[in-house]
C-alpha cells in the first residue's frame, strides 16, 4: 500500500525505552544512594552509613512534629521537598533560613514560647531520605507508606515530596527574599508563622492529654 513503512524501518525508527531502575530497598548499598544525591541533584554527602546530606550550602531544614507538617504544605511550592522520619516532618528551606529562624519567631511574637520547632543550618547533617515504594525514580524503600501519608514512618527518612533536578528544587525553597516579592519561591516568614501556630497547638493538645497529678 502506498505510504506504508516496511516493518524493518518501523523497528529501526522506534525509540528505545529504558528499562525501569531497580528499586533500592533497605539493604541497598550506600554508594548507590549517595551516588543518586550527588549525581542527580548535586547535593553534598558525608562519608559513613546511613547516608547523610550536608546542610547549609544548598538548603537548610526545619524539623517539626509530624502533626504540624501537613498544615505547612499550602505555604509551599509544588516542588518544595518535604520528608518524614519517625514522628518528625522535615521541610527544606533556602540556605540561611535556620539562622533567620530565631529572629522571625521573635518578630512574630512566638519567641517566648517553647515551640518544638527546630532548625538545621550550616554545618548540620540530615539522613538522606529515600523514596516510598513505587514512587519516582530515586532510591526508595519497599513497603513504606505512599506519598502524602501523615502517619509516622518507621526506620529511615522517606520523602513525601521528593526533590527534582534541573534547579527546580532550589528555586522552590522558602526564602526571606520572597517576602513581598513576585517570584515563585514561598515566603519563609509565612511558613514559619504557620509552623509555629501548629507546633503550639500540638504542644497544647499533648499537655491536655497528660493525666492530672494529685498530691
């Protein structure tokens, strides 16, 4: 038939589809996990196991109770990475955010309250989160909850919103410079205010759940 393509030509023209990457389970070699972060994202790691990421150069981290994490998602860009480890939520922010945190809390009049809101900045380390089973192309753990789960994750840190390459991750990190600006980065002050509010609520809820002490 006119215009038909011979089978051999069709086969030669067909694009090659790469095979799916092998999942990285809990026993995956550390060098495979380390290589993914260093080669795909350009993030620095440190020697030893488990694989740990160096904080302060490409990002800082805000560490809050898991119950306070979901409320912050609306303050983040879709590409802003979020991970969980045990009963904690880890939110990546622009470098320098950890240093700015005490001043932001004081300006928002949260500074005098004992909030369970921690910051990890320059010189700090965090365990390199893995991917939940069947999600994304990075190193992941089999049998972990799906992305978006708000429950505790046992064992290793796991991404709820994983980072992406091509500079999108850094551009999405909450920053002080975003305050009042028109860029795509979220505002760090608004994020901290949301986190402080919900950390305070978590603290009050936990305190009210404690049994009363009678003398």
